[in-house]
């Protein structure tokens, strides 16, 4: 090799960063361009802003932009910021920018998404057009990070400093030339308003607010007769309750990834003050920081959350124990809960889903998988052969992939399976024995078909429903099922009385007010079981259910129909504490005698029967068979595209 050739081979050509071009409403267009062209042409694109706020001093961290920057050189700006490269995600970009610019490595639960800021401006004599959607994140630390703990990226940052958030806002209002301008009377004022509200709270007023929220719930004791259970059944019951408690652990995690840490923190500090006690009591009802009865409005903020110590987040400083941060959660309840990456939008899911095989699409849209990112496991681009959850996932053009529940929640499901197998060995009822063993197997195989059939055929004094069923937490698509458990004693007399309803579903189907083409010709009789509830867990937050109709698996609904479980003692409590007091106020004296529990209970039965009738599997115009659920998804994505 000649000297010239050797020299040329040593030259590395760095390709300019490419950005996704967005529409004026912030949607991806499917086009990407080099960063320079984006700012030359004024294309809309996306970036991240990360603010670090120190609670003890009420200060924000600012960075001074390097003198070589093509925009706002040498001015004080956001703690950390940067573009979201084409194909990258928002949250991973925020983590990467913080690490690259300041040398701070933080997990995703340190980042609180607070709002989107649209910046539209022209600088540098019209040569730099910035039309930028900025995802704004807040990282809350207990104390300021020592300045010597930072490792600054010289090409981006020349210095850092802390400043009072009030002083910083004042400087922006004055348009101080040393600071990158932001209009605090417009969108960016949200940052300062959020901080102000959180740290000027009136403890008395907040306690009163929580007391009012708590008073909307009635505390009741549910009684159930155990005399019909043998000693062996009672031992089985104890094992089932232990298994049910594990459904709680999974559900807390399904709601939000920092939710378990928040729960443990609130419980540990519940005795610190009256306010802390009220926080814990109301959290215990909602199983999250979002209030079920207030359209999921947050009643807690990240300031109430767990403190985590991360000594390795920065370079070490003598005498400093390390960075302490608050485990964050957003004020707006994430519509995808913890089933999808928090920064995933519907279009990203569609583009990925369209690239999959039919089997992979079934997994992606299935009840029993979570969707995650390759890039969550590494902040660099070398993910070409990354092992995740014991599976060798090869990097593709898309960042998303699905993980079965059996792997995502393996540590909990493995223990639950052991308990169910042990309970199944003890169970005296053949059908209960079959259910428990098959459900234990399903926890580890991720195939719930046989166990759900066994649940429908359960004929046992000791009744249990356990596993992933309802999909209400997934407010993006309604795909992903949450774990729950209901344990009770069958009420044989009430169960026998309700057989009439289950046996007449076909009659109800034929009389539905819709085109006969959509009516099923073979609706299966629905078994109805009435139980006295002993224990529930998992997705049983907020207002308690009085009945449920399962399973939701369309294959089983088509082959076998559904089954209903009525919680009679819960229904009685709701009638006594809710419906009866309403009737006393609203119903005339002459008609009060018509308000009785049997009518209330019958109304609930009729409601649940409706879940088992109506179109589930339909024929499309091209002759193909599909499910209502899938057709709704396709129609929804078409509307998103429009």
C-alpha cells in the first residue's frame, strides 16, 4: 500500500446527521434529510430539551453553548438538548444527549415528559430556519450536581451553572442577550408554572382535597361463608391468595414502569404526616398516581415520588455520595401504560407492524405481549446482534419488537405457576385441578387457550379467575391485557337461578336490532357463576366491578362463547351504599318500593349477557374472515393516515 493510499484509508468521512421531516402538525412524513438541509429549507423536525432541576436549592442547570455552534453560540441555554435523529426515539435521544453533552447517564425513570414546545424562528440572516417540535423533559434531583462531576462535550458545551428558576425566568422576560431567548408568556412558560405549583403547595388545602377524594369511596367488609370448604380446600385457598398477590406486582408494573417504586415509597413514608397518610390511602385505591374518578387526573407529582441514588451516573467526586433523583411519572396518564415505549406514536407502530409477517403481526397486536425498543438497551448504534430476554434479536429497520408476557414478567409468573401447581395438586375438584395446572402452564408458555377453556368449564365450590384479561389500560389500541385475580366461594342457589339467562343467548342474538348478516347462528350457552368474593388483586383499582364476562380471546368466543361471573356480595354492597342512597333522593315515595336488589342484580346480568352476543367474527367485502377488533384497528389507522 502506498503512503498516499494508507493516508486516504485512515480518513473517516462522517455523514451529516439526518432528521425525520415532519408535517406542520408534527406527524412523520416518511422523508429524512441531512440536518443542514432541514434548517436551510425550514423543514419541521423534532428535538429534545432536558432540564435538570435541583429541589433543595430550587435551581435549574444551564449550559453555555460552545462558540462553534451554528445557532446561539456562547449563550446560556437548556441543561441539555439535541435533535432526534431519523429513526430514533425521543426518550432514548434525551438520555443520549445528556450523556454525550454532560457525561450524565440516567435510566428512563429519571425523565419526566412535561410538554411539547414548537419553536419557529429564523436567525443568521435567514440562513438558519428552525421549525422544531421539542419534547421537553424534566429531571428532578434532590440536590445540585457538583460542577466537577460533569464531563462536558467541548464541541457542544463550554460551561454549566445553576441558577434560580425565578431569576432565570426574569432574565428571559428581559431578553438578556447572554441567554437563548424563550417566550415565557407563551408555551415555554409551562416549565416555570409547573415548578412554581409543585413547590408552593398548601399542605392543608392538599390534605382537604385528598380527604374529599377519599370520601367518594365507601369502605365495606365483604363476608363469605367458608363452612362448605374442606380443610384441603382451605389450604388451596391460601396458595391461591399468594398467587393472586403476584398479579398485583405485575399490574403495578403494567401501569407505569416507575409505579412499583412510587408505591413502595408512599407506603414506607405513610406515617410521616397526615398528608403522607392520605397520599398512601388514595394511591392504594387507584394503584397509580392518577385518579380513576377524575378522568385519570394526577393527584400526585414527581415531587411525591421515590428518591433513587445512582453513584455511577457521573464521574465520582470526593465526599459526594452520588446523584439522587426522583423516579418520574408524567402528569398525564400515558395512554399506552407500560405496554409500549412512552414515546411511541401510532404511525411508528403502523409502519413497524406493516413490515411484519402475519404471525408477527398477531403477536404485536395480541393480548399477551409488550412492545419495546432495541435502542432502550444501548445508547449507541451498535445493536446489530443484541440478546434481549434470552432471544437473539437482530436489528432491523425498525426500533420496535414484541416480548411475550411469559418473558417480560417471568420472575413473577414463574412463582405464580409454582403456587398454582401446588394448589392444583391439593384441589379436591377435578375441574379446579385442571384449571390451576393449565393456568400455571399458560403463565410460562404464553398460550392461554386451554386454560381459558378450563376456566369456562370450572365446576367448583372454590372459584378463581386469574391471569391477563381486560384491556382497558391500553388506551392506544385496546390490545394488551392486564393481570387480575378474583377468588370466591360459589353461591350454588343463585347460580342455579341464573341458568335461564345463559341458556337463552341465541334467542337474544336473533332479536338484536341489526342486519341478520351480522348475527351469529350458533351462539353458545354462557355458563354463569355467582360467587361471594373473598379476595381480588391486580387490575381491580378504583370503583370495584360487580361482574365480568370472559374470555376476550376471539378464538374462544367463536368456538365456545363466553362465561360470566357475578360477584354477589360486591353487588349487594354497591346497592346498599350507592344505588339505595341515590334512590332515596331521586325516587318518589310511591315508587321507592320498586327499587330492590334483585332488579339491580338482574340489570347487571343483562349487561354482561350483551358481551357474549353481537358480531365478533365478520366477513369482509372481499370474502375474508376477520374480527371486529382487527377491523376497527385498520379503520383507525386509516383515519390516522388521513
